[in-house]
């Protein structure tokens, strides 16, 4: 499937009077909170967001690994804390607007009944396209994905948990989330296509292969609209002061500057439609909107009050873990170190020849190596930082 055939995000336009009224109420709260807290943004504490990931799969290809889930949590933490390695690509015109949102995401260790959990549920379904919450509906018109008795998995209390669903959307969209106040609590969740969840080297994932679909959809969950205002023309706004008006959506990887509505367009914003490798930032104004949802009286306040994450989300039994092993198209890395030194990554074939090399890499950005073109056999992955050298055997 070509990139232009994939919808980054399924847009919902409100016509229900109850939801419209609730959205107006939330917007009043948001604007009042921003007005009363605009001078306090630099001293706010980091807020931990409790996450449960529901994997609903038709076949084993869609039953993604725990490590891929850990990887997506890492991507969310980098993007929402402004630790993403590609932040230096933000044009100078927008660097002053780029923000550390102050959200950190953690897989929960307590389920709604008070039992221990790893924050991941797995459910096999008989519905091949169960992730398509627009068309794959039960006879009563509800999306099957969110109901155990209809072929999906019941949502965990959406006031206490950020529910991320991973399922096959069959090309209907890459991801989908509703703005606060626009959906029943039983369906108030983020849905991501299984092939676009986390940093993924699979050829079918490109160019939405770096985990930014979840970043974008979680932005919606916390009350962000698309950067272009969901309409053509300069009259539609996303209700954020420091995101310039934009005539329409951009796709692919545009080059800065792009001009519309008498200003430079911020197409590299996470709330746009460009490829994953070409989005790098949230703004201060977007941070404020998201923070307002967690404030007292905000629609996501319950998440900020949660204490469901008491241990690290990702197991750290070893300094370096690789997966899958044996590998096919994509070798994922999980590298844990307290050192801030740059690292060198090399992959050697059985003859001792370097088949992959990346020097001076930030350890936070270690995610994956594309191994599609490597021949079958034994390889050695070697990581060096400071005076340390660690290695792992990798099978192809």
C-alpha cells in the first residue's frame, strides 16, 4: 500500500448536541485554565500517565511482542518530554515554540480489580478487521474492538487508565482517538494499527514506522486538534496561539519554508499529517491545552491523580537486549545506561566485516536496525561507550 493511500488519522466531526455542549464546556475550562496559569508553565512537575495496552489480534502476525510495546512507550516518552533525537531538525523560526510537555507514560502494574499486571492484555478475535472502529460494528452499532462480548476487549476505566488498543485497521486509518467529551467512557481510547505501533522496520510500515502515529493520537486524546484546523482555507484554527494558521494538510516530507495564510507553516508539528521522520515537535500552547485536561475540573483529571505505576515499565534485566532473535527485517534494541556518553553501534558478519555502523549516537535514540538485506547467518552486535564494550550474538 502506498503512503498516500494511508490515512494518518480518522477525523470525526461532531453533530451530537450533547457532545457539542460538553466540548464547549471543556473549551471554556481550557481557556480559563491557560489564562490563569500562563506564567507557571516552566515550573510544573512531570506528570506520569498510566497506560494499558490492549492487543486484539486475528492472527499471530498482529500479536505484537512485549518489546515492541515497550518501544512505543519509549517513543511517547521521548516525544512528550522533548527528548526526541530529531528535535535539532526543527527550523529556527519555531525552535522557541517547541515544548517539553512534561508527560511521562508508564505501563501500569495494577489492573482495575487491584491485581498485579504487566500493563498488557492480549485477546484473539474472529474479526479480521476489528481495529476498524468505523466499519467493523456490532449489530447495535458499537465498535466491536471495545467490547469483550462482541469480539474485542473491554476498556479499563478510562478515568484511571489511558487505554491504547493495537489491532488491524485493514487500511482504514493508521490511528484514531476522540477529543475529550465526544465519546462514551466505554469507547474513550486510542486505537493504533498493529503495523504502525512503535518503531518498526517492516517495509509495510514505512513511512509511518517510527511510532509517531501514537504520539499524534495521544495528542488528540489530550484535546489537541490538527495543526491545519481540519479544513481548507485560513479561517479554521486549532485553538492554539503559537501554531500558525495553515491552509491545508501537508503530506510526505516537505522542506521548510512552506508558506500559507501569510506565515510559515509548522508542518513538522506532531499534529500534522507528514511522514514520521518529518515531525518533531509540540508547542508551548499545545502543552498548555494538554495540561488543562489534567487540571482540577479537566476531562482527564483522573489520570493525573493515579498511582497505578510503581515500577519501571520496561524490564531491565540486561544492559543490552535485542529482539526478535532470530531476526528478519528489523532488529530492535533496548539499551540501558546511566551514562550520557555517545555510543558507537556496529554489526559484524561472520567474517568480521562491518555491515552496519552508527557512531556518536545518543543512547536514548537507540531503537532499531534495518536487517532486510542481510544474508542468513550469525552476526555480532557491538556497542561501545566510554571504556565499556558490550556485545550480543544475533541470528538471521
